[in-house]
């Protein structure tokens, strides 16, 4: 797990697949995803599969062309519209 972004409005965490334990076979399908937490509305969305790949391409583009915070927040706001899960503290 790696935190990629943290602001007053959003948190983005990259969830990466665990390495297999020594002696265990590697998984056939290594999955990773991104959790986007909308602090303003106390909601979160988890992107995996093709959604995660699209989001990863966006991150790669940001690394090539550093966006402003406003641009990042606007893009995250679009993903936050998908958020249906309320944040629950454990």
C-alpha cells in the first residue's frame, strides 16, 4: 500500500498485490487498484481492473506533465462521483 496523494479534500492510495510467500506459486492474475477517498463527502471508491489501468495512465501523464493541485482535485472529483461506499472506521 502506497499513499499517492493527500489533501484537505482527497486521499489516493495505491493497493499493490502482495509478493507470494517463498515456495508458493505466483498468482496467475496479479491485481492492483486505487482507493480514492473523498473527505468532503465521507465516501470512498476502489478502482481495479480496467478502471485502475486508466487511472494508472493518468498518474503516468501527471509524472510527465506536473498538474496543478486544482487540476488533480478536479479529476479526482470526477472519480469521487462514482463513490457509493461510506467511510467506516474500524
